[in-house]
């Protein structure tokens, strides 16, 4: 589970980096949406790790707060994206 959390968390940054050099607006949107999806997935793995006792309450709350904040920003970006 922790490997899946690491993978999805890293993919958020990877997709954001790829979005910076996208060939067109459609490609950029796809990469931003993938970043959002990976953020949602990371929140799932955090919850599962917490539910199974693999995280301290502090680790869970602190990381979930950051992940949720990033997810809100990505959701706003994706929902307001206007392909050129």
C-alpha cells in the first residue's frame, strides 16, 4: 500500500511537469486531469494506510491536509480549464 501511495503521489508531480511542456491545450488538459486523478488516488491510499494502522494520527492528518489542499487546487484548474 505504501508503494502505491508513493507511486500516485509522485505521479501528481510528474503529470504537472509534463503539462508545462504539453504540445497543445488538449494534451495539457489531459495531463492536468491525470495529476488530479493521482491526487485522488493518493488520498485513497492514505485513508487505507490509516485504517490499517500503518500511519500515526499526526502523519495521516498532516499528509491528508496537504493532499486535500492540492486536490482542491487541481479540481479548480481542471474545472475552469478552457482549451484554446
